[in-house]
């Protein structure tokens, strides 16, 4: 997914507008889906980190 813009340009150079539009819409959907998956992963990691710090803080407080 690194060079998606280059792929779009190469694949749309010599095609008609209908095919280009479909291709670009498909590419946008792929990127949107990937962003959603990565966002969900980030949210999960944030929850894990918050849980970890909460437990660490409780344990530290209990030891004092």
C-alpha cells in the first residue's frame, strides 16, 4: 500500500472514465478499510495500556 498513488496513475492512464472511476472507488474503499482496521488496533492498544497503567498504579499504591 506504500505506493498507492503511483498505482492509481499507472492504471488509469489509458482507460476510460467509467473504468477509472470504478478502480479509484475500489482503491478508496481498500484504503478506508485499512484505516478502520488500524484505528481499531490503536484503540485496542490504548485500552490495554490504560488497563496496564491502572493495575500498576493500584499495585504501587497497595505496596505503600
